[in-house]
């Protein structure tokens, strides 16, 4: 892996006659072309200069610099990383896909990273600012990338565990309160989450069953038990199961069991 230091922090604003589209980094940044050649435009010694980076070249940009972002860059595949005291931003640009170039891949808050990863971030940042050993930076960068990958996977798993636990809590709540639940908004509000997130939980852990489908499933299973073990009217049964409309209850029941509630009761009479 090659390492090229680019001291580009001579200005904070581009000159008025600059026609290139530019990107502003408010923190040290690292860029690595993965395929093809990636042109970079930077300001040094009072002039805008063009620098072509070959695959495998690691570029480290100090704090407060402008880097060219023209259509030429989109002919390559590029990985970038911006190091900031409060977050780590990973960027990935795909070859020949301008709409993805420079697109956000991950925005990681420092609080989700281990202390060892933060130490590597700080060390790489200081090297970029101070101009110390390139060999040390080349050694630190792969370590940092592997550490970030490990932290992201650990963080992802912990988030999945928390969200799965929340899903089962919601299911338990629905089983205990299905007769009184009006809408999914009420359930989302009860757990202090958005309706969108509630839907995502059921798509992820519900085996293809949406929240409304799960709620209806619980209600109909209860209706079956009441039909088999009681003689209450369909209207009363519908109310006990949480249906405000008897006709809607019959329609849902028919869709599930291919018969009306009364016919189902007749079939299962002892």
C-alpha cells in the first residue's frame, strides 16, 4: 500500500476563478482509489494543481482543505474516510456511477467505537497534521480500517439484539391488549417509537407478517377459542376480540378460515 501526503490546507475558500466543483473537509481525511486512476485537484504554492492517484495510493488530507470532485473522479472506485473528534465518516464511490461517488456509506459516532479505535483515529489525525513518519501512517491505517469494521459489526449486532427484544415485547403487549388496541399508532406511542420503525421491526422479525396482520391473527385465534367454548353472539364475540364492526369481523374471519363464524361454530359443536 502506497502512502502520499498532500498538504492542501493553504486556503479556506477557493479562488473566484476556480471552475472545479470542490468538496470541503472540516477534519482530516483519508482517500484510497481501489480501481482506475482518480484525479484530484488541490491548492498548493498559490496554484491549483492536478494530481492523479493510482490504485492503492493512500492520500491523507489535513484539516481544512478542498479536494476536486469532478466527473473524472467517477471513473474509478474510491474509499474515503473523514476523521473528526465526534464522528468517523466512511465514504464509498462506485466506478462509473456518479450518483454514488462521494455518497455517505456510514456515519459512526465516536461513542460507538472502542477506546482503542479512537486512539488509532487520533494517531492518524496527528500524523496528517504534524507531517510525521509516512511509514507509521501506512501501518496505522490498515489497523484503523480493521478496527472500525469490527466495531461496526459489534454495534450492528447489539442494535439487532435490542430491536429484536423490543419486537417480542410489542408482540407480548399485543397479545395482552388486542381487545383494546385501536391502531398501530397507539402501540407505537406506547413504546415511544415511530410507526415507521414499528413496521420495520415486524418486517425484520415477523417472518413476513406485518403488524396489522399479527394483530388480526391474535384476534382471530381468540375468536376461534370463543366460538368453540362459548355460545355468545357473533356481535359480542367481535367486540371482545377488538373488532368495532361485526361485518368487518365476519369478513376477516371468512378470509382466514373460508367460512363464516357461525358455520365454523356449527362444524365444531360437540
